[in-house]
């Protein structure tokens, strides 16, 4: 049994300047909080989400079965990130499709649905928007900012954009930027969406259609890269879907892995917004704090003053341990306080969302020490 | 300067029973030969092709610039597979789109284009068809059968289907079957093609269209998996396509890697047949000689009597060295004569087509010894 979570929304009438030069105004952020903010507002932990997640990080929605938040195993009363002691905030990013202002909402200037006209948002823009939410909640400084994958990029960016507002940054299964291969997978997914005839240049809402073909392909590609080769072989291997005889068909499902991927693709295409997919993969592509420092990550991270915990997973080939070690090295070069755990887990990138005793223990111990600093 | 190659075609009126239970009749095989068959027909080397290659293995076409065969660096007069001493045969597989009978040809029963009705063909079927071609050419036994990737699977299958007809098998960058991850990538590519509205269930020829969107996506996915992460970073990294400033766009090209993939996808969609893509990826999925032996590769390979050379490349994550070592182990368990070279090359799966001095030397030395056996 988990606790009951209640989504909230905050309205921001003021203009948010974006990295691209464009801006957003009159936007909403959907968020949730768990636990209680203490008297000096020093126990707040911000959780940043990855590609297809949301502000619903932990707990369940009243009366809704199977509505656990996406990191419910990690966050809650008595859990590694213990909401009996910490005040945890989940926030949905701008451009998403789960409550915060995004491509399916109305442009305040035109009264038309944004669609493809929703401006490109970056990790830095998200962090700026999150900072404003914290201002409204009366939180000057975070006990910790925490995220996995793209969420880890936001956590890292917090330490650079608002160094004085972050005491600890916990960056899980992340990277200082995407490799060419990562960008390549994102690009194929985007091309599948953009070239779907139902995409209509991103204005499919007007046509009453959804580019589901493209979304399915995008999600299938994603799923392959979230899992390790080993875990795929263990879960699916070369198992046939039906019986023992081959059907000899190019279009029917033959292997279990095909069935799994088609199911994941179908499910995703029912709820995820195509423009959001483009925006979020682009935010991943663009993130590169070393870019403004001639590619020198050590110089880029010199601004960070937070204490860090970095965690990576041995079988994660999308955000490999090597990438986390680059961040660790750059922080150590700057004589920062860094802990690093490389978890030997079989599940690939998905491992950061799964129960692994060693991983959970590292997180529990680190957040325990954060909570103790408050006492 | 390479030598001039001349494509030929052989007609087979007789029925070819297929593994699926279906059959083909009245089919053609396109092929090329290089060098001269010796008096006792003992110097023949059959080269089997992979996914998007053909019978045009070496040499150039008269009057056509840049028409080198796909393995022209490996095969020819004085090259590692030396056509001054060996008689080399390249054959296009059934179901392909480069000359042999395939989905764009007419079904002899109906007079209609096969399209999606072209029967599923397997590696074993291809080998049977190749064997008939050799019969016609008067070749009872091959000095060697040689192939990379899917071509390596055919070479391996030759040693099981016609053990007495193969003296040497050279299996490069191959595997005893596909992993779940391999099948998964194939499935995404197939879904992109099949769900393209221009596919029309595989009968797009009748509609005067080509499912180019799907073919582009399929090829982009393929290209990512042919290269290693390292070589992608080295060739493209995070380089922007134009200048130094970001454009902040989700649909325009921003990074060089995007430009490269789109170009490769566009080019491929201009010449490759969509039904052929489905057939060939399915042949890859299905190949699994251990399947009929309860998954026991050692038992499966007990029939093979040829001498083997296996080669793998360290950065090939699609057909990793581990998979070649499975074949080596199964052959050694059967006390077969096996040589194995694991080449430390940066180029991923593509390495088997590229010039690498160590790789070339291993091949040259092995084929030299084959040629010496003839003298």
C-alpha cells in the first residue's frame, strides 16, 4: 500500500525567456509534493523526470488501481528517499503531455493549439521553470535535486545554473551529453513521427488524427535501447509466440520479442503526444554543458558547488558507466565532493527504475545522511 | 583499376521446395564469376551475400564509374581471395531485388507481380538454390564457401546441408542465430515498412508507389547497428551540420549524424525493394541450426566436415565475437579443424567490408593455403 498523491497546478503569467531566444508566458506547471516542508524550508528534494515520465513520482491516485508513481519504489514514507523526513517535489516539464503547458495547449497570443509551434525547450529552460516553482513554494535552497537519465541531466544543470540553491545533486544513469549513437536513435524516432502522414507538420490536432504509426516505431526503438542485450535474451530469447512451429511470415508476429515491442508501441501511441516526443528527444540532444567551454567538462563544472552522488549501471549501453565517470572525473578535477557507485545490474538503462538491493542501499544511505544534516 | 565483371543469369524451370512447405518454380538466379574454373573443377569459391548486397561481388561494370563490387577489396587478381588461382562465384539470392527472382517479378501461375505473395525464403532455401547453380556449372565440391554476416550464416549452413560439397568454410562477422535484440531491430524496421501507408500490404507495385518512408527508417536503424559507438563518435561526434550556432528545431537537421542517416535512408529508399527487406530480415531471424537439436549447437554442427576459418571484430555489437566463439566452441567440441581470428577493429559490424591490414592478412593467408592444396 502506498500513500495517496494529489496533483496540483501552478499558473505562471510572467514571461519565461528560453535558451532559443523564444519565450513562453501564461504557462502552467503540474506538480506533486510528498511529505512536509520543515520550518526553515531546508528539507526539499526536487525530482526531475526523464523522457516519458511526469510529476507523478510516488504514491497512488485515490480510487485508481495501479496508479503508482514512476519512482514509487524509491520515494515515500520509509523508502530510500524517505518522505517522513524529506519534502519531495515532482514537477512535469514544459512541453510535456501530462499536465504542464505543452504542444496540445492553446497559444495565448493566437488562441490556437501550439502544435509544432511550441518552442523548443532545453534542460536549462526546464531548470529555470522549476526554479520559479520553488520560489513560489518558498524554497530558497534544495536539500537535494535528484534525477535519472534525462532527469540526471537536469540535476546536473541545477548545480551549474543555481549553484547556491543546491546542497546535493544525485545524478543516476546519466551523461554529460549524448553520444552520436544516442542522437542517431533519437533522430530515427523523430523521422518516424515526422514522416507519418498523420503528423501534418505537427498540426495533427486540427485534423483529428494522431501519428500513431510514428509513435509506435519511436517507442519500439526506445525500448530496445532501454534494455540490455542480456536481459532481452533472458526475458525473450528466441521464444516463439505460439507453439513450436514456425509460421513463415514476414508480417505476422513470430517471436515473443516482436509481440512485446508491438504491445509497448501500441500502448505508448495511445497516450503520448508526438510533438512532446520531438521536444523531449531534442532537449536530450542539445544538453551539453561543456559546449560553452570548448568541450572542456572540467571547466564547465567549475561553477558547481553541490555535493554529488553519481550512480551508473554496468549493462546500461545508452548511458554507460563511462559517461558517468566523465562527470565524476570533471568534478574531482574541481576538487568537489563526489560519491560514485557503479552497480553491477543486468537490466540496462531501465535499471535505474528497478529494485536492486545494492542500488537501493546506496540511495538510502545517501539520503539518510542528507536528512541527518537537517537535524 | 579493377577487372571487368559480367553479370549472368541462369533459368531454373524445375520446382524448388522451400522450408516453409511452399515452393518456387521457373525462377532465375543472377550470378557472376571471376577467374577460371580449373580442369577438375576443384578451385571454386562461392561467396554468399548479406542483407543489401548482390552477386556483384568484385570487379567493375564496363563503362560504369564507381561500379566496384561490394567485396572488391577482398576478391580479385592478386587480392586476398586471388582470382588468378581461384574461380569465384557470386550469386544473388532468391527474393532479392538485384536480378534473381524476387517479389517484383511475375508469379508464373498468375502472371501477376508476386509482391507480398513471394514465399518466405530461408538461409537453407538459398543454399539449396545455390547448390543447383553449382550443379549447372559442373562444380561438385567447393574449395571454399565464404560469407560475412548473413552471408556467413549461408556458409555455415552449406557445411550442414552439403557437408561433402565443402572443403573450407569461411564465416566472417556472423552468428549461429540472432539474439532477441537483433530480432527486435529487424522487427522495428519491418514495422516501419509494413505500416507505411504506401506499402499496401506488400502490393504497392499495383498502386505505382513505394513505401519510401518505411524504407528510410529501416535503413537508418540498420546503419546505427552496423557502426560502433566509438566510430560514430569519431566520425560525427556532436558536430553540427552548419556553423556553430544551434537552430533550436525539432524537425530540421542540426547534427551531422542526422544528415548522414537521412542521406543513407534516402539513397536506400530509391533502389531497395520493401518486400525484399522483409524477406531478408526474416531469413536472418529464422536462421538457427541448433533449433532442430534442442538448442544444442554442438550436436547441430556434428554434420559439418569442412575446415573452418571464423573471424569476428571486437567492436561489432550486432554479431559480437562472443557469437563467433559459440560456433568455434561447437566445432571444437566436434573435433573439427577450426581457425579463429578476433580482429581488434574500431568499425563495428561494417568492419568485415573494410580494409584492415590484420583482417586482410588472415584472409590472404587462409586462401593461399586453400590454393596450395589445389597444386
